[in-house]
C-alpha cells in the first residue's frame, strides 16, 4: 500500500562438485552464487524439506550456469488486463468475496454481500503455500494439493457497500462488514486435470479477522504495557490488521506482519493531557508510531456504537485505573507484531511473537539454518526513514524440529526468546547489527524515552533503534534470503523525504546505502527524493546468521530506462526490465530466481505495476560509483555507493504486468516449481463515493472483465489471486527440467 507514515524524526566450483558437496554431508555448503547453476541446487535442497541444513560460505566462487531465463519479456502496459509471457497462462482462483463455506452464497459483487467471516477478504497481499498429500496430511513436497495462507491487508471500502461508505458516525452494519474483510485466509487448493481451484468447505478453510482471539507470547506477555479491558492480565488480545508481508517457518507454520495499523485507532483531542502531557512515555510512544491525538481514524469504527467491538478502536485514556485495565489506552500496543499461525491446525491458538519487536512489519525471512546454531529472522519497518532488523533465537536449531509433533509450540521454542538487532550501514560497504537491549548504554541513557525493561524495548523498538543511531532507510519493505547463499535482500520502495539538503526532522540526507535524490514527473517534478526505490543486499560475516557484522551493496536501482545513468539509472535498466518502487520480493526455493514486485505511483503514467524475474548475483559483484550533487550554495556533494553488477536481458526480465490501479504483491510456489501464485491487489482502487453507482467511471473492471465472477465487463474490481503455469508444464521462468532430472 502507499499509506506510509513519517513517524521517525530521530537523527539517528563446477555444478557437479556443488551437487556432490550438498549430497555428501550436512553442515556448511560452499556454493557459488548469483548464478542459476546454484539455483539448480536450491531446487534439489528445496525438495527434501527435512533435516539437511546448509549455511553459505562468506565468499562463494562462481559455478556453471545450466539454467537460463527462457521467456520473452512482457512489454509495459496500461491496459486493464494481466499480461504474462507467451507460453504461460494466468488464471484467477480466489477473489474478494469468494465463499469458503456453503454458509456464504455466491458473491454478487454489488455491495450487498455480507458474511466476510466465511469469504475471501479484501486486498490480497503476502501468502505462503503449504503442501498436503492425498490423505490431507502435511507434505512438504505436495504440489497437487495444499493450503494457501494469505494476508488481507486493507480495503477498497467504497466497493464493499451498495452506495459507498457512509460518513461518521458509521452504521454498525457497514463497520461489521469492513472489519472481517481484513485479516488472513487459509484456503485449500487442489489441482485436478492440470488446473488449480479452491475447495469449498475444506477442513482447512478459515478466516482470521480483527476480532479473532490470540495469545501474547514472548517477553511482553503479561507486561503492564499490554493490559487492556479485554485482557487485564496482558496475556491475550484480539485480532490482526493491516497484514502485509509473510514468512514461513522451518517447522511449517505461517508468519504474518502487521504493518500500518496505527491509523485504525482514534485518540481524542485532549488525550495527551489526560496521559500526562507531551513528554509522558505513552504519548512519546504513541506519536512515534503515528497515533496523533485528534486525528481521524481510517474507517471510524469507533463511531459505530458503544459495543466493545467498536469501543476498542478508541484508545483515548478514559478509565480511572492506573494500569489500563478499564479502557483501551494500551490497545495499540497489542498490534505491530509478527504473528504465527498453524495453517494445518485451526485449534492451535495464534501467537503474537513479541520477541521479534514491534514496528510496521513487512515480511519475516529466515536465514539459512544449521544444526546446533541459532536461527535468524530478518524483518523491515515499512515507513520512510525506518529501519532494518534481525532477530536471533536463543535456542539452537534441532533438525528434528523440521517435522515436530506440535508446530505452534515449536514456534514457542525458537521465537519467544532471542535477541533483536537493528542495522547500521557504513559508507565503506560494511555494517553492524546493534543489539536492542537495556544493557546498551545508549538505550539505558536515552532521554527522549525512558525504557522500563527489555519488554518495553521490544514494544517500542522504533525508539530503541533511534537511541542506538541505526541507519534510516528508504522504506524497508519485503526481505528475502537466497536459498543457497544466505544473502539477505531488502526492497526499499521509495522515499520522498530523502534529500541532498534536508530541512526538518522528517527529512534525511543522502548516504551510501540510500544515495539518490532526484526529480521525476509526475509525482515529484519539483521535489527531489528517491522516487523509484532500490534493493539492498547483505552478506553476513562468516556466513553466520548470528553474526554482528555484514557487508552490503545495492543489487538494483529502480529507474525509468531513459533517466540519467550517472545519478538515477545506476543499474543501466532498459525498456525490457526498467521498474519503479520495488515492494514484494521472494526467492524460488526450486530455482533460486528472484521475483520482484512493484507498488508504484511514479511510473504509472507509462505502465501498470509489474513483476520481474531476476537471476541474482552476489554482494560485491559490481563496482563503487560516485554520485555528485550541487547544493543550493553551489558547492558539490559527492556520495559513493556500491552498485551491483548491471543486469542484462539474460539476468533480469519483466514477467508480468497487472491491470489498472493495482499493486502486484505476494508470491508462493508449489514445491515442484511449476506453478506460482501471485496477488493482484486493489485494482481500480481510486473510487469516490459519488462514482460507485457509475461503472463507466471505474478505473478497473478486473477480474470481471476477464470472465471471473459476477458483473462481467462492467464489474466492480476485486483483489484476487492468480495461478501462473507454463503451457508445456515446465518450471516457471527457466528451461531446466532436463538438467534437474539428470542430476
């Protein structure tokens, strides 16, 4: 989504040798990376799903390249269709309102539909695929049957109602429809006759909404900052909202990140004073997370009635207690976490994993695991000027936990105790992971906010990161770990507040890891910033997930092909692979290819949002490049950055372009690598209430105009999941079956 806040005002060998090495032992895997040769091995490793665990050496050597991108690049387009390469087919399988059970009738798509507790929610986002065998048991190699676990980030709310949204005070019936359209879906998929479809009334089908009971786990469980009228002990909470990126654990559970949640809540105009004034700890915390007194909430649910399900969205201090047990003053603290759910077992309570820190979470990506060593989870905070984080577990990995008797309690073992770190990027290409702990003098002595204990540090991770002087980044979105090298990639979508000469606390100066500030039309014809975003990648020292140091460079800079190569188009992109605002990022476990998705407003005058497929290199495969800027007084500023190897048509191509007004987000693949699932989020989301009854004014009619669901060519647009397969049944993106079978 493009709703991102500015809350950070701090200043703060050969292929066969590789295969033989992989098959001969457990432990360290020395494999050259950035090549599709290594990607073949990634496919072999990905099929086992069990106890063979690999970590990457710090300086891999190149290997052969038996796989190559094999599709014709898709042209840029503003048409209201989904475009994929010749020889591929994209099919809609799960759209807003689709029934999960027989209790929900077919979706009319005219605003009259209800019962979203048993329908697909809106704004499909991150997702993961969990394989099943024919008997319905977990099967990590199950490619014909599985459970798709999905986030529903937000709403195009006007389309949920017959005549659009009613202004505050909100009618209860409208609020009761909108709330459950958020959250998560779990839906069974089966392939029959070569085609995937959802399975209505499957035992795996369920919705998780903002009202679903959940457990608070980890260091903040039972803490004073977590007490509410709903859970006076601070051990439980309700629901999840604004879920964006995802992750999948080594033991087979689903992770979901709560992103821009603060705007759903309301504080009255005198709440600061009621809490003790502008310097009171709770006020400092609320402001740092974007909750400003008197500001309207996103949907006004708190105005829909006095019932508890509505009252919880007003987090003003109203009660007389000193601990928040008689109102919802602390309700905001129960959001902003990574949550864990078991896609195979709905009876297991969903956990909010507080050890991983609280911020605007995107995805959660595990580093490569090694027996006897801790696990690492990489995360980003998606707002302008926010930070990159890493969690390291206290428990060391046990290969038996790849297939445990109880998956969710295995998560308790690894995700409830550990150390949270934040990244600092240095100009010389090095970096440090700084632990966020009360033992750190900068945190213990921070005067802007006094941390009571370690749980307070985790609840207020942004403030702790401010205290230690972490590097403010250009909107860290998704992160992904390459399945063989272990190198970590982060999309930095864009940042209009990145400046050569910053003015004001919300603006930040160009630096080595965020080096661009330039003008572009239409969004910033006169106001410079990092308009098109970039992708940074990191290599842990020694290839160790628990390392406290790393090296980095920038894999790709987003840019229009015709932009200045000296200051903007640093990756020398051409018309076959230029892009803007990278957002989703997923590596194929089968082939090692990178799927890069965009959420853009800067290039949409030329093309709708898109997905590219790349063959990533490795940190250090490019060169140091200098950018020169002229300041207002005529003096020069030189910024040096590290640019990865320039892509060619052999290593990066546009694979998909979506319909009008959409974001491309979320990717899951079947274990055999022959089908991928992609989400088309909020097509045609720009709609005023006055235009809801006039289909001629809709920006998009997809997927109705593609023959899916009610409405036809004049349908209201719907977020939806598509499945993409090759017409010849081969791997997505590459011709590699013969090579894989030979191995």
